[in-house]
C-alpha cells in the first residue's frame, strides 16, 4: 500500500469527511488520492487560512475536517489557529509538508522551516514529524488524539518522507 493510500485510509477510518488542501508538489499524490476518495468531500483552497475557515465551517456543520498544506504559510494561519480553531476547541489534523530542510531547492522555503516548529510550540499545538514512510503508522493514533481532545495537531512531513523534492 502506498503512503498516500495509507493516509487516506486512516482519515476515512477516523471519520474525516471533509478535507481542504492547498497545492504543494510534495503533497500532490495524497491530494490526488483524497480527490478520488468518494468518502471525503474535498475542497481545494487558495490559502491556508482560508482552508482553516472552511474546516471550521465543516466542523460547525457536524463534519470531521482536516487540512493538507505547506509549512511556509504557518505564519499567515496563526490568527486563525488561535482565535478560531483553538478558541472554539476545534479538532484539526494538519498534514503539513515541511519544506526548507537540507536539500531544499527553493531558497525562500528555508526561512519558514527555521521558524515552523517554534511557532507551533509557542501555540501549544502538538507536533509530530514524519521522516520515513513507516512514521505514517502513527497517523491513526494522532487522529484519534485530535478528535478526542478537540485540539489541532500538526503532522510535519519532510522531503525524505515523500521521497525527495
């Protein structure tokens, strides 16, 4: 089974019915898999904070949401995470491509990688970092955790997890 299929299967098994995505080369395979899944309503978003707003609406409408995004936009999501997601105790699994580490071909991606984990820590958002495909075996427990405690969680997936840039 591919890691993309495993991720989607875990989302479905945890009753995630709504996923919004923001385009990213590393996430293209899982986004395609979500788009093809008839058990998940998929809405692409233009920006990550817009996607979080869509997830909030889905949650308030009784659906379990998730967002798939890139770490380079964590900065623009801080207000939404704090004043909407955390304030209203919304569970939100965030599958995040962690761009900007060793081997990154795009220089501007590096700066946000330097700050991503610190920002998530400052917001008290539990953060998990997937380096290898086997790390995806933790996703089921992470999803159960976020829905049990009504908190957002960040799952950072680096280039080695996705097999390169």
